[in-house]
């Protein structure tokens, strides 16, 4: 039976399973202050008890509950000591049914169904108040979809990312004539592709030992030579040595003749504002790393400053182009006629590599580089190119350049 008012159940006037008349008082509800009920109500409660002779014997201990409590204020002698025990025990079993009358929900609130931790975290991430979300799951359970739907109306859209501003070249939308140098480069590139049968072979080289050598001697090398020790002098030195062993890669085509030069004159590709130029490092095979490094630095600077003589741009027998200095992994460079080969060096990068030591394999972080050899298949066979590349690779990976530093 629902209570008509809210309060604390202070007194039960009828026993469990007892039959009472319609309209009879069943219990008294107070404000929780502990004040006793008015004494005038006692006779009204006693009348029904007297008119109920059919009560079962087991209910007789509960009958005195109403009488002693009601009469306690006016007739203390009538309260028997044994009657105190039954007074404390009856409220225990009936406390649970009375709880709905005691607790009243705040206006506008509702009981929230069980919410899984994932849904609760999602709501927290999106700033969604679960009390305001209507669940569409079984029994009104709140699902992830409910939180996402609610978030669209409660979370402000994220601020747009700042657009990357790229400075556009002034040449956009213009037409300019080719420079004389660009015309020469274009004509020679096309002529090379039309007059020769070019293809490219590539090897991957572990240059970790060279990287460690550079790190160890960079300060003393700079002090002794005035130049920084890069990877390029090592590539040129190893190539010059391999050209001596495989002169077909260092050859020059003259009509139907193959000319084998007596020296290794390596052209170094230099990127300038005017275009690509290839000054020649004469007698490369006779120079140590210090001399090669100094010559490359000098030639590159004078090439950019347009201070080279015509003789310094001619007579090359082999070319090295370092596109890795601009971040290229590798490329397939075009052979400069009348030469028959060109070596492209890619960027030196660190990556995980399988290393074998004493028969055991392991993974280690190593410095690696791709070397790409483009060659004229009219006179250079694939096997020749592979043997040349393998010798360069072995020389670089051995890194026995201490005696060739020149410092």
C-alpha cells in the first residue's frame, strides 16, 4: 500500500497476517524527530484488537506491540519488561517495503540504467552528460551510438587546421626561352638515350663502418684539410679503384672503337642555378681521401661561381652523381656520351638490417645506401656492371680507409 506522505515509519499498529477493517490505521509516520505519537490514538488502535478473537496463537506476542507503546506515556506501570523485545524486532522485515516512501527523487531527474565503462569513457571524451542521453538499447540501456548521436549537438566542431602556406615560384604562369646551357643539356640527354642502349643495376651497401670512421675523424679531418668529410669522397675513391680493375666501365666509345683511357678521370655532377654541370676530377685513382675531398669542394664552389675553365669540364671517363644529397633514395641517371657509365649515389639512411655474425642472424640498425650504375649495354654487359658494383660495395663495407685519409 503506498504511503500518502513522506516521512519516517515510527510505529506499526497491526501484526503481520492480521486482518483489519477497511479504513483502520495501520502505522504512524513521523518527521524523523523521534517524538511519540499522540496518546489519543491509542484507544482507536485497541478497539480492533479486542474485536479480533480469531487471531492465531502465534500472533499473540505481536499484539502487545500497539498497546504498550500507546499506553507508555499515560500508564508506565502497565508496560511489562518482556514486551520490549517484540517491539524492536517487527520493524526489520518491513523496512524495505517502506523505503520508496522515504526517498523522493529530485524533480526532473531519472534513474540512469547501467552504463558500460566503454560508453562512459566515450561520453567523458565527448563531454556528454549521460543523464541527458536517451538510451536505445534493451531496457533503455545507453549504447555507444547514443553517445555519438548526442555529441553532435553538444560538442563544438574542432577548429580547422591551419593551412600550410607554400611560397609559389615567380615562374608560375610564365613562358621563358631556354638558356644556352639548358639547350646543350637537353640535346645531349636526348642524343645519349637515342645513341646508346642504357639500363641500370642497383646494389644496397652497408656503410655503417664508414659512418663510424667519419664520426671519429671529422674534427681532425676538417682541421687538416679545411673541408668536411662527407660520404662522397669514399664513393669516388672506391669507384676509382674498381675502374682500374674493370676498365670496360671506364671506356669511351669512338665510332666503332672502344678506347680504354690510362687514367680514371671522374666527372662530378654539380647542381647549379644555371643547370647541371660536370667538372672533372682528373687522375682520381691516384688521390687519397683528403685530396679527393678538397678537389670536390673546390670544383663545386668554382662551378657554382661560374669560374671554371673549359678544360675542367672536359675529358671525363666516368661520372658520379650524388642525388642523395637532395634526399633521393636512388635514381637511374643518364650516361653522358662518349662515356659508357655513370654511378648514382642515394641518400645514406639508417634502417633495420639482418646481420650475420658467426653464423647467427640478428637485426641491427645500420647505415645503408643504394648505388645505381647506369651503363651502355652496347659494350658493357650486365655481368661487367654487377662485378664492378660488387667490388665497390665490398670496398665500402670493409671501410679500410684509415691509410687513405691523407691526414
